[in-house]
C-alpha cells in the first residue's frame, strides 16, 4: 500500500472518495473492495453496519491539529540540527523529508 492514503471516520466519507483498502464487515467479509468510488448508498451502508473507520486514497480530509507540509519539514530540520556533520543521518533526514512530500502529493 502506498503512502498516499488516509484513514478517516466513516462519517467523514464523501461521494467520489476512493477506497484504498477493502472495507470489512465485523465477521471479516468484504463489504466494499479496494478501488471502489464511494457513492451515497455505499456510504449509508458502511454507516449502518457500524464501521467506524475507512481508508481512502489521497488525503481528502484535513484533520484538526494536523501540520502543514511546511511545518512538518521545519520540524524535521529542527530534529536533525545537532547531527548535520553525520552524513548517514543527513541521508536519513533527506529520505524522511522526501517521503513526507510524496505522501502529501495529489495523484
């Protein structure tokens, strides 16, 4: 599974969002498969079955307290300030920053 997915509350689901993971019933059966575009009837069915969380493609819902990409990258820079002279750690910092940027990109 790629990094460009988001787990949201089923009550945050909206028409057109695309499932990034199968939605399973409480007994483990597939209710909706990965890749399904959500419609109002599907969203209602998910809610009626008391499924609290679903995983969708992209990052369609802004969560409270969530940092912007710029804030996230600044925080990463700060965390690595004391180890600027250690090349392997700078490599790791670059990889973390690249992953953060890639996770926020809209397909």
